[in-house]
């Protein structure tokens, strides 16, 4: 590992019970007086978005609301939001939602930073040269970590591809983590978004760009997620578990924002773009199969096992210090499969692509697109068509 590296996480973090009450102060600190509040129809229906707008109303803040963010952020919506922002005379964004809401907001903010250009023209790495308008992210899931990442993933509805945009200028200025906002998340979604965050941490730990600081964030994220995810699913109103899960997601996001990810995300983005598979569900299904594939082919041998004390401390203690690297690696793989089985049996989280209605004849196209996903650049070995196809076949049924 090279000793020369950079680690970026300039987003201000406001975390804990009643953290949302700090929103008016953060608006002042970021210079906002008329934000555009971004959310989706589901959060409106559940009353989660109202928890934020109630705070704004109580503080007499003038704001406009966009609540039509789709489950998969789209290029069309990004450009629509940018036009609305100008039309309403807004001076910043507040995004309350999951990854799609926050990534849509990143896209619109980036477009405005570049004088309203079509966001599609900014695809790639570090294309942005100007700073975003003031931007506060309020995540309602503990999964994507988008509130502290330099990445936005937006679907091109014409090509059915998920496009990646990467720039340190995409980082929100403030992230507010209030566990009460995630308490209404059903156990099934809590489990899939939690496994999404776990995937971020594990892939960051094995990425080609890993460094000592990203490793520290990754292992702490794994510890927080693994020790709190089941509790958050079984007792949704346990705010301590929800807070720890939110912190784990944030730290995993910071880790992968600096170290990047790999094959799991390459395949997951492709499944999302071509087959409409929700990202968290894709990550949950793919993670153990990708780990098993890597170990079968000697990839990251000895590295996965180092994560066992954080992922399954009781198992690590049982195996003891004398356990071989091979045994520890396999224990990590077995633990990930066991976690998925538990969430499937207890909360209905899907385990196979067939369960989600993916057609077997679509797998070659998914494998082909995965090869050219931006995440593939950071995998430790080239993502080949054969590799992608073999993993997809294993996940299919």
C-alpha cells in the first residue's frame, strides 16, 4: 500500500436524536433563505417529509417543495428540478430521502453550478469546476451514504443505463442524521439498505484505492452495521440502534467515496439500469456471491478474513488466533450468506434475481454493461464477461 494518499470528507455532520431541529441554524450557516426541498411521494405519504417541513414552518422559512423524485433518479427529473429552482428563485437545496433523492439533488445542483447545462454533459470524473449551491442532505435510510459521497448515480431512461458522476464538488455541505427519520422504514428495507452500506464498506476495504484512513472508516462501519442491523429490523423504534446504523452508513460512504468500490457495484448498477432492480436489493444479493467468487479465484485471499472480528466477533473468538487465513476468509463469506438468509426468512428480503422477475435471457446484457461501469475500474482484477456472467448465474436462482 502506498503511503501517499488523500482522504476527503468536508461535509459537516449533525447527528443524533432531535438533530433535525438544528436545520434552521444550518440554513443560516450555509446562507440559505429560500431552499428547494427535495423528497419523494413515499416519504410524503408516510409523513416523514412533513417532519422536516414542520421544522421549516415553525421557523417561518420560505421554501418550495419538489416531491416527485422517482425511485431511480433520472436525467429528465434532474433537469426538471434545475429549471424549477431557477423559476422559483431558490438559493439552495434541502434533500430529505434516500439515495435517489440525494443523487437527484446532486445532479440538479451540479447543473446549476454550471449555468444550467444538461447534467448528462457532466458525466465522468471531476468534470465540475464550480461549487454547488448550498446543499443540506437529510438521509432517511441508513444505506447509500450519499450524504457524504462524491458520487451521483442517475439513470438515463433512454439507454436504460445508470450513469456515474464523480467529483469532490458533489459533496453536500451539511448532512443531518436524525434516527427518528429512519424509524418508519420497514424491516425489509432496513435490511436491504443496511446490506447496501455493508457492501460499501467491504468493497472499499478491498478496492485498489484503499488507504489506511479509508480502512479505518470501513472497519468501524462494518462493526456498527453488523452489530445494529438486526436490532434495527426487529425493534424499529430503537433509536440507539438507528443512530449507530446511520453512522455506520455514513462512515461506509466516506470510505468508499475515497477508496471506491468494485464488482458488486458494477453488477448492481447494471441490474438497476437494465432490469430496474432497487440498488439495496441488488447489493444484498450480490455481495456474498461476489465474495465467494473472489475467494474461489484467489482474489483478496487473506483480506476478507481480517474483517471477521468486526463482522462477526463471536465467530472470530470461536475460531481463535490460530485459524488459518483460508478458514477466516470462508467464515466471512458464510456470515454474509447467513445474514441474507436471516433477512429473507424473517422479513422477506429477496435472495435471487428470479424472485425479482429478472429474465434469464437478460443476464448476458447485464454482464456486458457491468464491464463498462465506472466501478469496474477500481476492481482488483479486470471485470470480464465470463466473471460477470458466472456471478449472475449464481445469483439467479
